[in-house]
C-alpha cells in the first residue's frame, strides 16, 4: 500500500446481475443484517466517501446508526459544488465533520455558497476531481482509511486508476436487468480482461439470503 494515500475500501450491494440500482434509482438491495454489518464497518474507518449523484438520489446521512461507534468524516465528490443546502449531509454538517471536494471548475457563486456552511472544502483537480490528488490531501490530514459507498461512476474512477485496496460486495437475491440500470462499475470499462485489477478472495460470509464477498487487490 502506498504511504501517500489512505487504505481504500470499495463497498456496494449488487443484484445477481451486477446492478446497484434500477433505472428509476431504486437501490434497496441490502438486508437488515447486511445493514448492521455495513454500519459496523463504517464505525471502523476514518472517512466515508460518495459522489454527488448518490447524495442527489438517496440523500443519505452516512452515519453509524445500527451499532455503537463513531461517525466517520463524510466526503462528497462534487466537482461543481452544486450540492443542495437541503441535503441531510449539509443540514447535519455542524454535528458531523463533512468535506466537499470540488475542482477548479467550481463557480465563484457556488464556492461562496458552500463557505456559508460548517464544512471543509477541498479543491482537487482542474476540470474534474483528481482522485489521486484527493487521496494525497486526505493522507496529509491523517485520514488513514476511506470507505467508498459511491455509485458506478465513482467506483470506476477508483478502479481505473488502481486506487483501491479492498472490495466488499454484498450479492443480493434479485435480478434487475436493463441496459439503463446502474452497474457496480460504470465509465468506459476495460477493453481486455487482463487490464482488470487482480483480486484475491479474502473471505465469504452468508447472511441468510445474501452473500458478502470480500476481495483484496493483489
């Protein structure tokens, strides 16, 4: 693991056919037992990261609720700084440390608007967010572990750049189908199997009808 970046865990619940949400944005794939497992994991990391689309679609709190433990720092990737002031993350930012990551493309008005809230703003990247630069900046802040609970686009950014260390997938007993449903990994994708990161199966865990697969990047 590089010392210049935190330990990164990609986490998601998918249907058997690899979708994380339907075309309408329905992503309720996890179970109660799996939710408890996920919240225990959240309590052990320094930060939790999502993209702006996850905030827009799900309006999550990204806190620890179903178990005891500390809330991680919440990080939102939002290149243009367009996150709504009414989102739960912004509304609770006084109580829970929150970072909004933007690029130099952010408008002056959006930057001024964000500065009115008790959040930290990190600029990382020229026209879009540079994940490698962001992880380096997080490392400077002594953030040693990051749990990525993003959508397919965010996952692809970490995967294509090889900037993750572990992958935890909950395989849920559903079939979604459809070319416009959201896949675990979006983006351009790899043209050859040999371009894929090499993963080693670390453990499996059955939670009634769900299966949790834990892989580490070799």
